[in-house]
């Protein structure tokens, strides 16, 4: 039987490239991770959208 590991949202947000896509893992409240797959175009659109709302200190 496989060991049971607790699912927690602890840990950093991470993005890795897998072949022709980017995989982003975001820790969530209540445990677990939100996993989002993006291609390069979608990642650029996300970056542009975030740049429009983030204040640079």
C-alpha cells in the first residue's frame, strides 16, 4: 500500500516547462495545488494582464 501523504497548500508557487507547454502550480487555501497548463501565448497574455494591475514598489 502506498504511503499517505498529507495534501497541503504549503510551498512555493512554481512554473516548469514540459515540452511545448508551461505547467504552473499554485498552492491553494485548504490544501492542494491549482495546476494550470499554458502555452507561450497564454503565458504572455497572463503576464500582460498582471503587469496592468501590479504596482511596482
